[in-house]
C-alpha cells in the first residue's frame, strides 16, 4: 500500500481482510466490537466472537464469498467504505437449502476506530437484493418449495 493511506483506512482494510478469513488481522478487531448489519439475527451483535461466528456461517453457505472495498474515505477515526459482496450459495443459509446461484451485492460500511481497532461497524445494504438474486422471492420461491418441504420431512422423521 502507498504512504498516502491513513492509519484508520489501513485498519478498515485489515478488518475486511479478517472478514474474508485472514485470522492474522484479528488484532484490528475490538473484542467488544458492535456490528449493525441487516443480515444478522436481530440486526446486531456486540462482541467479536459472535460476529466471527456469523462470518463463519456465511463462509459455510458461500465458500467463495468475497468482500471487496470499492471506495474508501477516512475522516479522523471514522471511515466510510463502499463494499461489494460476491459469492455462490453452495451450503445451507438461514435454513434455506443451497441454490447454486451467485450473489453480487453492493453496500456501505461506516467504521468507528477510536483506539486503533474497529469498535463499531454499521453495514448498509438491501437484503432484499440478496433474496432476489438467490431466487427467494415470489414467484421464484415456488421452485424452492419441494426442496424446503423435503428437508422439513427429513428433519422431523
């Protein structure tokens, strides 16, 4: 990276690398991390381990998931980044069987870095877009009903 990259910007780039599975970057993630993300159950988590578990669940469902920073700007200890999330749905995701479809979603992240670690992260994206791309909207969901019914029958038997 060039010398014009600010320290907070570098920290966010390392945070995204951690989100992508680079465990060597964990030192930029506060243990008391607060994350607000429409994809989380309840929309938020309040510690690093809970967010790591969510990320692992995502990697299990989308083994090739990639979060990329498209644009980034820092002002003091606040960083804004436009992100792009891509991946192929190959495993169960939020109790939905794999569709084999790819997703390509854009969003924004606002990161607070008051002490050299990411303390707070607000992610903004249209979660309906993911449902649309996975074919989980009406009438596309009708094609998924046989798989969902079969899965339910197998799990109750």
